[in-house]
């Protein structure tokens, strides 16, 4: 008796209706069916991309990004914490420029680009800069822009150089022209005249002279062909 007929007979006995029935024709056992493919678990949600974040930070309220009016709570990595703690110990608020992520809980600060207590803040025109380097005693400034490179030492005329593509290595970026060599190193740098810290140090060589100072990235990026584009 097939499985189906056996089940019918059992049900009939249980119901008190055990009557003689013609045996059900045997049904062939179902052919083996291939196992169903395992359904992979849904992918874990990816973390938000790291982006440039700038704005005013308050130890009481949080981080208010440029263009926004509401402060958000902030979490920091160990690397960023080492840069923030000296400022938090001395100031209840400052301008914070760094790299991080927007999350549902607030903001995650991954690394600090610079921190300062005085300056134009969100109104600083960084849209046309790739890098800005500067130093004091004597003052000097070097900017890499859409129009090339501009070097201005204190008390001297500005020098304009054509743009050259950088050579990048581990934690280092070098711009080398015929008359200068600018080396940017990823290492903390502090201003000697203002309460400010930067993620990059700068060393500029022009002829027989050398200038040293700090640097930070602008809001422009360089394409692989050497041209510039908005970040």
C-alpha cells in the first residue's frame, strides 16, 4: 500500500469506519529533488563614506556643520581624540575641520584636518584651493589653486608658478617645480603664533632658502590627468 492509501486506512480506522476497500494503486516514490540553493543573508549595511566636515564645535552642544543650524552629537576615533583633547581642555568651543561620517546618531570624526579658535571659519574661501601652506617668523604662504601656485614671502613680491602634478608616497605629498620644492608630510603641526593645529607639516625650498610651517587641504581635488575639480 502506498503512503497515501496507508494514511487513508489509518484515518478510517480512527473514525470507526474500517471497511474493506480496494487497495490503492501504489504510487511511485518521488524522484530525488535537488537541494534548494541556500539563500545568502542580506548584506550588512555599509558604513557611510568618509567626507570633509567643517563647522563650529561646542563641548556643551556638539558639532554644527557649515550650512546647518543644529548641533549634532559627535563620536571620535582614538587618532582624532589625541588632537582634540588639548583644545577641549583649554576651550569650550572652536572651529573644527576634519574627515568623518554622517550617521543616524550624529557625526563620527575619523581624523582632524585642522582646529583653530580664530579665523573666518565657514566663510573661508577654500573652494579654489587644493592645498594651503604657511609659516611664521618670517611669515610666508604658498597656495595651490586652479590658476597655478602662488608663493608670498613676507616683505617680498609674490611668485607665481605653473601648476605641476604632485608625487605622492606614504604620508607624503611633494610638488617640485623648476624653482621650488614643496614637501607636505602627514604629521601634526602647531602654529607658533595662533592657537591652531594642523594635520600636515610643510617645508618649502626655493633656491638656497628653506621655509617651514603647517599645511591643510582645500576643497579642490586633483584628477589623474593633473587638472583640478571640485571636491
